[in-house]
């Protein structure tokens, strides 16, 4: 009996804080938000260390370019249980299109979870060059085959994008980017205008673009809110605590040239916004956009037979204003949650190439959550 007590007592004492946190989270929405954020950050920290270990071990085993896949899946399986989140993917077969440029919509740090769920084999992420020298994170990314971009020099950035295309073809691998370039959390489903970096890379390498769309989850996750619920995704009732990302069919770039990057970005943006609105729940009453945003007219690509009318010229600085509004909606509680040194590298800095976002800084596994109002 004394031996049993010696074993059981420490387990009971160790589990008490977890039961207390769960009870508190169940009783109070604000407490639930902070408890789940704390668990989410803790999972990110654990998986960051796991990423370094995997990078070394898998590099020695000759599987360097599957490191992100293994670490991302590890994070998803752990985090989905810790914070009670489940995702169901539609069109997952398109993720195995290689080589390709993968692009996804960017709402908040919770996007890391859907990246963990969908990140394919033999894929990497583009990130700013400064992260290459970050302790632990830089080593993990370098060993895993990340592509680094020098954002401080436009000519070097262009060369990096060109090199990324060559690397993709050489490795027969894929590359992930967030083309919005910054977070865009809103009560209603929409996306910011795309930057051209991902599309220049795809055209230069003549590889397809694979769009990934995650449903708008503002009603479940924002400042002070981290809830569960039953969501409807394309007519199917799913008991989930987040949304279901869908993967659209690849968009070919064969025959396109650099001058077509802008038109291609608009075309893919329109496809993704249409899918986002289709799979997302309607916004709560009173949360609709104050005025309907003008539809973006798709510029004709060489592969399109009939031309479309030229779009009306936007008012000056319209995209910049959209980005500023989005940043204001997602950064209101940035300082309300502290993180460990490993998790504090992330700062949001945009460029026309769409590679310097907080999630890009942290790759799939490192960062700090931000929430919209």
C-alpha cells in the first residue's frame, strides 16, 4: 500500500493544476481564452525544440526535406488535443502536386494549426534572412531546407525568389508563402490584396500554384475569445473547434512571363475569396462590412481567350489602407500575452514579396498569437 501511495501521490499533485485550469476555463470565457492561449504557446515551444532534434536526425538519415512535414504534423496532433481543435481538409490530394508554390489565407497565429494539418511532404517555407541566425530557430530552419530572402535589398530579394524557383525544381519540392503579407482577421470573410512574390516565383520556375483556404474563424477566435462550436463546412455538419481548410485545384503557370504576375495574383485572389465566402459562416448581425468593397476585375492572362474590361483605377493608397485596417484589427492584444525567448522572434514586416509576416518568422511552429477585435 505504501508503494502504491508513493506512486499515486505525485501523480495526483501533478494533475491538480491541470484540473484547476480546466475547471476555471469551463466556468469563465476570459479564463478559457488565456488558458487555451497558454497551452497553445507551450505546445509551440515544445515543438520548436522537437524541430531542432528532427532536423539533425532526419538530415543524417537523408530525409532533410521532410522535416517540416514531420514537425508540422507533430504540432497539429499535439495542439489539437491540448486545445481541443480539429480540422477536416477538402481537396487534400492537391497538396501532393510537386513542385508547386503553396499559398494560403492569413488570419492570425492560429493559422499555424491549419499549416500543421495540411503541410505536405517535401515542402519548405520562405522566410526573411535574419531568422537564419536566430538561436535554435535558425538552425532548425536551415537544416530543414528553408529558403531565406534578404528583404532589405530589392535586387537581392528578386535573386532569392529566382533561386527559390530553381531550388524547387532541383529538389522536386514545394514552397509555402502567405501572399497577403500580413494578417487579415475580420468578422466577415475577405482577404487583402496579394503581393506578387509567390507568383513571380511560380512563373519563373513554371510550376503550378496550389491555393489553400481556411474558413473565417473570427466568431471562434479573436481577442478574449477562444471557443468551441459546431460548424457547417460545405453542407456537412462537423463537430469541431475550428474550421475546415480546403485545397483548390492547382493553377498552371506554363507559358506565363514575369509581366503576368500581377494578373495571376488577382486571378488566384479572386478564386480564394470566392472559396472563402462559400465555406465560411455569415458574419454576426451588425458585423457586415460598412460598404461593399468593389470587386476586383481579373486582368487577362495570355491563356485567356477573351479580354476583360480594364479595372477602374483604385483610389491612392487603397491597398495600404486595407492592410493598415487589418493590422489594427489583429494587433490590439499583441502585448497582452507574453512568450518565451524562442517564441519572441516574430515581428510583422511587409514587403512587396509577401514573405515577412509573423507566421513566416516563426515558420510552422514558432510565434505569438494575435487576435482581432
